[in-house]
C-alpha cells in the first residue's frame, strides 16, 4: 500500500520542524509526496531561507508561504496584514488553492490550542486549516482555486498531559502550556529513526537558535535529552465531513 501524501500547514517557520518534523521526514523517506504551507513571514526574509533549508532536510519540497505578518513581529512581512487580521475568506481561499494544487491524502496542522504555547497565530492556523480542508472538497466553493480535492483526514499535532512535566523542564514553568487528555490522542508516532533529521531541521532555523527560542533550547540539549523529549509525536485524527469513510493513516 502506498504511503499517503501529506500537506502540513503551520503558522511560522520552525513550527513544521518542531511539531511534525519526524512525521514529515518519515513520510518522505517512505516515498510519499510531502509539502508545507507556512502562514506567516515574507518570502524575502532570512527566516524564509531558513525554512527552505529545513524543508530540504525533511524532504518536504520548497516553501509555500502565504506571506502574512506574524501577530507579534510586524517586520516579518512589511506592509502586509497580520495573519490574524486578514479577511478569513481570503485566507481560506488561498489555502484551498494549495490543497487543490498539491492534492494530499492527509493534512497536518496545530491542534485547537495552537500546541504547547497557544500562540494566536497557531490557533488561527488551526481554524483556517479546518475550514480549508473541508472547503477544498466542495466544488462550488472557490471554483477559481482549482478542481475540488478532499483530503481523507486531518491530523492535529498535540501533546498529551502526561508528556508535559518533562517538557516543562525544558521550556520553563513560567510559560503557559496547553495539552490534551491522554485519551484524546489517536496517533502516537515513534520518530526516533528520523530524529536526526528532525533536529537538523529545527536547528536550520538559525535565527531562532540565536535568539534563544525553542530551537535554541534544543540546540543546548545533550543527545539523550533530545531523544527523550522529541522522539515521539502525538496527533488527534479528524475526518472532514465531506471525506470518504475509508481510513487513511499516518505511517506508524
């Protein structure tokens, strides 16, 4: 059985590597088509070049950037609307165009909390992706965005409550942390065999390493700590209402 193609949608450059780098590398290594849409930052910024290097490492093609401004970093896309402020219909239509162009079997994005940090751009990316995954299969919506295509499933990158204590030691107890009940997790993926690529992709976001953001924290960890904390990825499976009933799963 062929490995399902995968389109990931994340808010910022580095989210793809931190949240789903293992799954992206795993699917690419198995011969699946993989790609990433990034909601914020302009294509002519240094972070876009870092994203291109991270995707090269993961085997996820070239960046697909919507180019909106980060909610907290206006210089991320000078003269462009903040992602959270852009007209919802416009953003959904633009993402639908990417879905219909790439035609993925499955999609991956942030969970409803926006992952551990709950960043507003992460939360909004979740909302937009949920809408676009369904709209992409409805031919009378956004006909100018291409022929309809319905992904079979959407996987929401998340963290179970049980994983939080160890992660708090790394990200710091001072920050709010959002997680879900362990029983809500429907896919627990061991990415240990692809951890080297995942970490290399995270560290390709050099500006984030230098400013001491999470990639910088990961850069300072010894290999055993990296494996303990980042060799598992967790997801919640969601099926769009218009999807066929057949199951399409992340490679396990």
